[in-house]
């Protein structure tokens, strides 16, 4: 089993940057694909970025491609989301998610993710 704790959210102006971190407990972190999702008020949770177990493959939502970068450090059991050129429409609660230990490939399907963090608020002011 793995537990996830996000950090790094906050308030930033349009065009600014934030780096989210997701610290995982458990011995099987390095064998799982990981992802970041976000949920704005009144909207469904949506995929933002995903990364394979090794970090060799990544995938992004069209809305963040070229601005956000997902990465992981398996020696620290941590996955990151670097967010640049932030826009007001990026405002949401951001969630870190883990697939089961048998899922090593990157996936954007929300149903492939079984473990979720508590979320961290990101607010981008105009």
C-alpha cells in the first residue's frame, strides 16, 4: 500500500510558477505509474499529467502541455509537478494519484488510479 501527501500549492499571479511535490510512503512507489489531476469548483476531476514508473514516459493534458512538467525521483519516493506560465484557469485543487503496483505505464485514465492524496490548492490571480 502507498500513502500520498501533496505540498507546494498556494497563491500566485498570472504568469507565475509553482512546484508541487507529492511524497509517497511504502516500498512499491518506484513500480507504479503516477499522475496529477485537478478539480475546479463545480467541475469534474481532470487529468493534468502522468509519468511511468521509470520516468521515461510522460503524458500531458492539452491545456497544460508546454507549461507543466511532471518528474519523479524514485530515490526520494517523490513526484513533482513544475507549473510555469500559470493562468487563472489553472486554479483548482491539485491531487497526486498512484496506480496499483502492477501498472507501470503512463496513463491518463482516472479509473487506473487507486490511491489519492488529500489535495493542495492552487490559486492563480488575474
